[in-house]
C-alpha cells in the first residue's frame, strides 16, 4: 500500500499521516486554509493542496513539498471564494507524485466536487479492481479516488445520498472533508480511527481540521469532535448532522488511534476530546511508576517525547534536562564528505549537549522503537559524550505489528520488537537497561478523567478492528508475512 519512496525514507520512526482543513463562509477562506495547513505540516510534507469555491466555480492548486513552498501570495489570491478545503499529504496509499496530491477535484453528474482524506481504505484495491472491470478509468493511485467512482455509480441523484451509498461500501479509516459548489461536508468513519474536530470563528464561519492546533492560528473556537460515523453538512441552510452508518455501527466497536496521542498529534492539540499534552505527561508518569531507574538526569528524544519525559521526571524526582538537540531545518541531504563521518544520518538531525550528560547516568525517554537503528546511533553518541550509563524507557508498549489505517509503520520483518526479545534489543542498542510501558498502564494513562474508551491498539496487540484478507485487497500485488500483510515495495 505504501509508495515507491519507502526504501529512501528514514524508517527509524513511524511516519506521519495526512492533515486536512476546511472552512465555510469566510471572507479569506484560502488564506485561512493555508494557515491551517501550515499548523498541520507535521502530519505530511510530501504535497499540499487547496480547493475553493465561490458558489459558481471551483478553483484548485496543489504542488509537491511543504505548504510554504507550494503556495505563494499570487497562488492564494487566485483561489477565490468563501469556502475551502486543504490537505497536507504523506503517502500511505499511492506513490508520492503530483497526480496524487490532494484535494482531488472531479466533475460528475452530481456536479463538481473535491475531496481530502486522512486515513487508509483497506478494501480500496478490491473495489478498484471491480470498478475497472466495469469500465472505470482512474487518474491517480490513491485509495480515496474509489469514493468518486462509487458515487458516480450510485442510483441516487442526490449528492448526500450518493455519498452515503459510497461510504457504506468502503472499509477502513477515513476522516474526510468534501467541498461542492455550495456545501461543505465532514465525515468520520464509524470506528473513529482518525481525529476530526469542528470549530467556529467569530465571523460565524465553520471550520474542520485534523487537530485543534490548526484552530489557534485562525482564531477558531473548538466546539467538539466530529463523532465516529457522523456526516456533517454545512451550507446556507445551516448545519445538519447525519449518521448514515447507524445500522452498520451496531456491529462495530469504536477504535480511536492510540498512536495519535503517543506520537503523531501536536502536544498543543485537543483530539478525541483530550489534551495531547496531558495524555503524554500521564504516559511519562505511569512509565516512571512502572519502570523506575536510578539515574542523574532524564533526557528526551525530541520532539514527540518531550512531554512524556517531563512526566517521567516529575514522577521520579529525577531532573529533566535538554541533553539532545534536534535540528528542525534539515531536509534530505545527498551530500556527505568523502571521508565518512560516523553515524552521519543521525548526526545531521541530532546533537548531544555534552555538558548536560557527561559523567551522568541518563534516562533516555522515547515514545517508540521501530527498527532501532536511529536509537542505537543516539546511544552511541551519548556514550561518546561521556554518559556513564544510558537507560532507555519507552512510553508505549513494543510496536510489533504494522498499521493499515493511515500510519506508515514498517512491516513486521522491519520491526525490531517483532523479531527480537527485549534482552536482544537491549544488547543491540548497547544500553544499560531497556523497558517498555505495558499495554495495561498505557490504557490506564489514556483515561485522564475520561473513563474507559475504546482504542485501536493493533500495532501493539495485533488485534485489527478491520480485517485484512487477500480478497478485500483485490489484485494488488502484496507480500504476506505469516497471517499479516506486508506493504508492497516498488
């Protein structure tokens, strides 16, 4: 399901998904969407796009790269209208090419409309195979395009009904924003895998986004989450809420992505009704309770582990210090000195604060270990900087299964915890001790006053809420490892 750049990416950490933003009835809809996407840049850096409407015509611009690179003032000025949707892409399905940049815009018997998608449809390829046999011609390789074709083949001439018909046929994770010439739709799948929040500005405009951090930059007040299985329509008539999956939902369980809180979302966001900052701090506290360490300082692997490290420090009483600096200004580099620099890939991204760790026993807090290659290099850098001991603490259980709901987690053969014991990983990393948080404590830390909630923990437990079979994958060429699917490397 993943794109052709997989081999070239740093697979040491899980990769972001996508970010979506939408606004209805705003004077500067394109500008606000640009700012919203800027705030959601952490969710995808491969491409960015915006579609607007003035009620009669729709305007689209998309390009490869980050938001600031894709859009200039002139390009934003040409995106006219009071309603817009935008998308930052990280390819979980479909290769990284301009033709796959979203939002995707089409003309159909239902009128012109555009769609932006965060998530992954597990039966997209089976649907695509069937549609192609019936004569459908696809323009992209992204899974979201099947929704257009399913809508076009619906017997209903009503847009809302045709959309509902299409969504009832797809399976998997999706948070969608859809723009027509006169309406804006926001939809979340019945499981609720991916976040989608709703807000309102002082001018009355309605806003949807993947995270609330996109609200702050546009002076938007958070109202609530779009509920799992909910479809919201906003137009001149007002706001209407529908639940087209009511019957289907009775057979499903809520499955909120636990990794959104552990790693992906920004700590200044509220998702799934909870502060990401508070959840991560809780994770650090519970980690310190379950796996204490005798040490002098607590250091985080920036940036996603910073808050969990603070929680660990507060609970354990061990001082938190900034012992590892991450550069935020690097892209890919293909230039390396002819005389090899040790661990060049890690060093160009991270650097040790020698005075903070030299002669110290260090607790190094991270949120996950995928392949372990990056962490091994970091540990080596700490040793060279004079750290007496390095104790690694992970604020999540071992990641031993891939994700098929919109997160680019490597296949099982690449996940070190799936192929090695904790003792073997400890030896490989060359650390004095290694401890992961148990799933029990992880789930306990997620309650945060909200009571019991249903989380998708498939990457830890292998219990997938939506099943994967060769049948629902259609004719897509896939490799299978044991009973689990492995992504295609092209």
